[in-house]
């Protein structure tokens, strides 16, 4: 017997998630669909560049100079 062997441990959260996935096998696919709907968007860089065409002025800050 090795001194490094430990009994297999699963946390309550891991057990809960595994049980949830067994009860509802479509859960992961639904989560991916929701993420794609809200977050995973293809960006049009040319459109984004035209929206962000503002550039800061190169005026010097003279309030603290002596």
C-alpha cells in the first residue's frame, strides 16, 4: 500500500453538476446556444474602426508648468 493513495473524493458541487447533467442531457448544448446568442459575435473591424475614429488632441498640459 502506497502512502500517497487517497480515497476518491468528489465535492458536493461536482456531484450536483454531474447529477444535473444526467437529468438534463441537453443542458450543455443549451448553454452553448445561449452563449452564442449573447456573447460570441463576429466583429466587423472596418465598422469598428469607423466608430472609433476619435483621436486625442496633442495639446500640452500647461497647468503645472513653471
